[in-house]
C-alpha cells in the first residue's frame, strides 16, 4: 500500500531551481503529487511506493541545487489520496513571510559559455541568467519570488524564453529574470548629458572603445553603477581619482579571469576559489609589483583588491577592452552608490565621460563585497553583493528586533525567530544622501518581511544620526528603543556569528566607541554575553587633541601619547617626526588643549594607538582615509622579527585593569634612537599587542575569547593573536561572513536588544 509524504522546506529555496529539482526527482522515482513556492519556502506532497518515498526523502536533502540552502525541514506521513502525475503548482502568498531572499549570484559557467558561443541565441547577450545565477536581491519587489514580484515584470517573455521558463527539465524553468535579446533588457550608451550614442551591442563596443582611449565610464551593473577606467592608464586613473575626490584610498580592479588575476597578484588556492565563487567579491591579495598597473590604483599599498566579472555584461566588457579595469562604486566619496540612470546623470556627470546603461530597474543598491583571507579562512570586511541579505542563524528564538548600527560602515539588521537578517552595506552616515539610503534600507526590510518590531536597538552614542533616527522612529511607532554600548555589540556580534551564547572575553579593539562613562573607548576587554558585560581591562587612556581632527592626523595621537608620558617635555623632542610636523605655534596650542582638556577627549582607542606608533616611526603624519596609518603599519611589519616591547597588565582595585603602553612607548623611542628600521619597529609593535592580549586573556580566565572590532581587519594582528591564544588553550572566536568592523555591529545590537526585551517582560 502506498504512502503520502508532506514536506515544508525553509531556507534559500526560491530562485535556485528547487521546484524543478523536486519535479525531476519525483517523476524519476515514479511518484505523484505537487510542489509550490509560498512566502515561507517550498511546500510539496508526494505519494507512491514507501521505498521510493524514502529514497525521495533522503535525496531531497543530499542532492539540492548548488545555490539552495535548507535551513529547516518539517515532514509528516499521511494516507495517500490518489494524485495523478506530478505538478508544479502556482505560488501562494499566505502566512508569515519567512522565505530567504537569495543574494545576487555571479554568472555560472553554462551561461558564460552561451554568451561566448556564436551559434547560441544568447550570444553576446549581456543579461543572460538561469536558476543557477543572475540577479536576485537587487530585483525583488515582494515575496514569494516570482517574476511579477521582480523588476523584470515589465519584460514579457518571447515564445522561446517562455518555452524554457515553463519546461521543468530546463535550467531556466521559472528563472525569474530570464530573457534574451528579443524580449529582455537592452543596453544604451549615453553622453554625460543623456544623449543616446548607441544601442545594443554597438553600445557595448562604444563603451569598450571609450575605455581603451582613456575615458572614464559609468556602467550600470547589478546593484548600481561602477566608475571604470583602464587600470594601466596612469592619466585615466588619475582623472578618476581627482573627479571622485578620492586622494589615496585604493581602487578595486576587475579582471577578465583567473589567469589575468594571476598576472597581478599572488593567488593561493583559497583565493582562487573565492574569486571564482558565486559571491564573486573583491578579494584583497598580495600584489606582484608596483609596475603591473598604474601607480595611482593603489598608491603605496602591498595589496590589490581584485574581482572577477559577476555579470555577462562585465564579462563581455572585460573581453572587449582586453585590460584590467578600475571598478569603483559610482558615487562621490561618502555617498551611496547610484542605482538609477537618470540619477547617475545628475550625480556622476562630473566624473564620467560616457555612460553605459540598461533598462532593467534596480530595486535596491548593492555594493561589491570585500573579503580578505586570514587565519586560514575568508573574512568578510564589507558585506553586500553575493552575501546580503542572507541571515545569520542564532542560538536562540528572537522577538522582532530592528537594529540600526552605528555611524560608519553602517548596515541594519532585523531579528526574526532564530535568524538575523543583515542588510547590504549602507556606508557612513555623513551626508543627506547616505541618510536617505539608510532610511530606504530599513523601510525595505520591514516591508519585505511585513515585520513589526517590538523594539529598535541603536548605538549608545547620543548624537549619531542613526541613534536620533531610532529614537524618533520608536516614539512615532509607540515601541521602545534601547541603547547598546558599541563594544558590547561587537562582542555579541562575534558570539552570535559563532552561534555561541557566551559568556566570553571580547577583545574589542577599534577606533571609536562611546563608553558608558562618557569617554571614547576603543581598546577594550569585555567579559560578558548578550545579557550584559563587565569591563575587565582596557588600554591606558590618553587625550586626543582636536577630537575628530586627531582621527585624520596620526601626528596628534603621537603627540598625545608623548604628552601623557613626558608632559610638556614632549613638545621639545624635535628628533621625533610627529613633533617636527607641527609649527611652534601649533605646539603651543596643542599643549594648552592637552593640559586643560579643551577639545581633547579621553580615549582608550587601539586604533589611535596604531596611529600614534605609525606617526612616531615616520610612516604617516596625516591620513586621507580611515585606517590608512594602521594599514601602513601592518604593511611595513617585517615578518621575520619576533622581538616585542613590554606591555604590562596593571591590576587596579575596584576598577578595570590597565594594559599599560607606557613601557612600550619608552622602548620604541629607545629603538628609534638606536636606528632600528621601520619594518622591525612595526613588527615589534604588533608582537607587543599580541603579548598584551594573551596576558590579559590569561588574567581574565575566560576560556572563550572573541577577537572583534575594526582593528581585527589587520591580518597580522588577527593571525598572531589567534595562534597565540589557541596555543594557550583558549577557544578563539573569529568573524567569517559578518564584518569585524562596524558593518557587523547591528547583529550584536539585535541580540542585546532581544535580551533586554525579555527582561522587560520578565522572561529569564
């Protein structure tokens, strides 16, 4: 006698060919029934021989499509009801929306082969895709993920595409963005005033010609515009840098394929896998030499950020140009990326010479993700295309919590059930345009998931735009808001990504975070979990003369630590580069600020200590982008150097212990006097920090240690600290797909906010 098996499958199961997979599996086993999408996932019923049903049940789990991710599966056995044949039924839109929206997926090999095949009907078609690749997150309007709920709804399928779309045995069965040159989106090349220069394949040819002659191209891609130019052309790269107001910060490069990447950088097997992955992020890699691309691409940097094309359009463009291309976000510095061609004409006309646009609307922006391989695994530094909005599974059930991040590298988060959905990178909330993007991302998340938050969590800093927005929005909607201390959120973010409830010791090191005592924290050792924390230890504090000005001028941080140790004598030490960098009048003013505490906030910032040491060694007195001095210090470090300076942990009665950098500073100055070179000095500084971390962890006695905060983007610091702690028997928790910087802070805010809400309701 037959049986009937009912399944509800949750996770990333729409837009990945899951229904045709079920259809092929069921019909191949001689089973009858149906399968459909709804706003929670995939539902199916199959009936037939019990032995075949058991085989079906096992193979559903074992043979899922490449991009599918099953995160939950419920099943029940029922009596058969006599289904005839097997059907793929129309999607339903009822119940609570819990299905996962897939990130955008880089072009698969099958589609790439087609667009390069002159005999294929999609030859040179720049928008080819299938259920294994193509746009997802950037085109979804609503759930479930069906063509009418995407920005492709305005493109009626031609007979050939419809035949593929309706054939369960075709890899384009219900591939929602599927199209061809007859029925799909089309390219146009425009002047900077919006005049049409060419259409279709001619537009692509014209864009390639513009790049080869040294022009800057604004190219509408998957999640927004790139500004592109020939990476070998010094003048072109210089023009782009000047127009974009981006003085020194490295540009990312897009290269044709792995062979082209190998000509520019050292590519390990792990890096090759990452470059060719479906996420296709920018990967930070050791460059082979300054001469491989224009000097202005990444001035003074030992690494290049490389990515492979993520769309057919970019594959075709790279082949037509025959050179690596700068591919940087289509925006002015500190602004969000442009997504609309008319908006781009307004915002990018002063930067681009030619515009390559298309008529497939982009529903939401998605920058390129940035990844670095460190401590044996990929570590996401900017989470956007290819990764967002995949959720982070967490170790507890959550009420609906909205978290809005901090101020820089902002991303928002939404806690639902056992998952936290992380938005794409929004960026620094420095401009009205950035705040508009921030508000759009929040509204988008709440609408897509029809979520009504029970609480909104934000940073403790009272003046961050995200804090002010959260407090106002909470009052407007009649829900509580809750402030989460910055470094506490970092710690809990790392715990959550590792599905660990805690407690743990969080080594939370970054540039700036508002402390519970009103000072600027940043070199913290916090013991705790989502329910709270104690400040076990921190770096010795010092004042920052000029506040924000000191963030841009490492020489100020250097003068501050010198003053902390030597008092007024610090200003007479003209043998030191940062002292010489100030005029006599400037030194007098800075002395007054430090002595009287005027516009000189107290900080424990590890980031500013990095700045101070970089300035003292002579690597950087002023910076033009965040983290520049610390990056120079990391790059300079001689890997052969194993010596360290003293960095003692000083216990204090009734207060957090101090990790005292004064002996380190004195030893550094002695080594400078002896003429020790910058590479050895930089390495000794890193080694000293690792010693200090290990010493503090041993004193704390917490066997789980989380390394988190922006300072742990530093590969040398991360790897050496993790190795030392592991050797001492600690369980070391590191970030993987959630950034250690402020791009991951909203995840921690969700968990802390959820715990607070439970306490409010008396739930332990």
